[in-house]
């Protein structure tokens, strides 16, 4: 027994003496130029930003816009549009694009020259049908990934169908979701407390990867059927004593060129990566930007031309028998992100029988 104890002490000493702390040699990548060059063709004014990326270990917030760059846009008739730098790294695009032409961007910075491929001007996007199907979603509410951090939520999943009859086949969607609610408030009138209704609203934005739509791969059809848009909960996260009064959904649709669609698709693959062996790396995003004088020089971002259309819908659960109301809103009110109004609902307040100006 004594000898066994001595052997154990010797083994512990051997392993402890051989232990070394491994410090990995992490290659440092200098900050690289990043371009946010998204032009919406049917907007009067657009902005292009030129800034620098940041190191993974850089704790400071924000990404610095950089002064001293030169930015121009060329069309395929060789006309040049030199952009004015309004402030460091921010360039204004205040001319309308000709849908009959193609355009590319050129950037000069610190002796390097960058440019994109030529991009078309897409047509304004359309949707043939929008409809909803009641569903129950499992939503992660935060914390570690165990059963207690998920909850089931009832609501309606919105879908869209596209019957494509032209070259416009790639789209991106974003949204703003404003929920309406009411609650009672006591106010003093003529020395008497009376209860009135307070009309309130708040805004949230969908999270997750880019919502992209395109015809199915490996199919001869270019139609898009049952594309999932956004999930609208049966009721927002209102507090006790409040009554949910429905959603106002701002649906933003962008038509994309094939190269822009591929860029967003690659970003989605990266955002969806969870450590599998063949998950994509960030350098695999198929950007149309490159350094023409030095192929090894990295530039991040993409030159994108898109067309835009906004739609609005009022969405509210009616009953188990009637299901969900999905009503287009024909008049676009200017709605603040949040607020409240006592007794009288604001002019944009939505309900089933609402009438609109010019109706």
C-alpha cells in the first residue's frame, strides 16, 4: 500500500511537470476598407458610406467612417458621376438612375483603386398574393439553450406568391411591426375622477437572417409559391390591464439583381453557421467589388442597385371561427415609433371598418 501511494505521487509529479499553457498564435488582420453602397433607384437621394472594419479584439464601439476617399459612379455609356463627400466617408447620390443603363462604382483610397462589376437597374417589385396561415412558433427568449428558454406563441404566418413573367426573380424583404393597445386611465374632470381610454402604440422589428425570395433551385418554373414573409403574434407583449388592438405591418420589398441576391444568400449562410465542418467563411460572400491594382487587397461590402415598394397591412385576430383579419392599408400615415394619446385615437389608428382620405 505504501509503494502504491509513492507511485501515485510520482505520476502526479511527472504530469504536472510536463504541463504547458498553450497560447495560440492568432494572425492579426489589419482593418480593411468596407463599402455600404446600396442605391434604391426610385429614391430621390441615397448615401454611400466608406469606413474601416475593426479587429475582433477591438473593444471600442462603432465603425469609423474614413475621410479622403474618392467615389464615382459610371454608366455603361462611360458617363461619370463624381459623388460629393458631405462629411468624412459619407457620399450623396442625388441623381436618378436610368433604367435603360447599367452602372458600376469606383473608389480610390490611399493609392488603391476599387471597382464593381456593372449592375442593372431592376424593375419595381410586385406581389401577386399575400395570405396568412395560423401557426404556432417556438421562440427563443434568451439565456442558455435549454427547454426553459423557449416558449410557444400562437399567431399568423404571412406568405406570398409570385407569378413571374419577366426577368425580375429575386427579392429581399424587411418589415416594421407597430402594435396598437389601449388601457384605462383615470383623469380629474370637474373635481371628479373619471375613467377614459388611452390609445398607445409601440414598434418592433423582425430579427434573424435576410428574408430572401427566389424561384426554387433545380426547377423549370420561375414562379415563387408560399414564400414565408413574417410571423405576426396573436398579441404583442403587452402588460396586465392593457388590451391588444392589432398590428400595423410595414412590408418593404426590394427587387435584387442576381449578384446582389447571391451576396445576401452567402451572408445568410454565414449567419446561419453553427460550427459545422463545412460552414462557410466570411470571405466566401460573393461580392462584386475588387481591388483592380492589387488582387490580394481585401475590400468588404457590395455595390447594390435595387428598386423598392412599401405595402402596409392591418392584422388582427378576430376569433377562433373568423381567424385573422389581414387588411391592406391604402393610405400611408406618418406614424411615430411609439406614443400614446388620451381619449381620442390618433388619425392613423387602425380598425376593421376604418375609412381613409380620398375614399
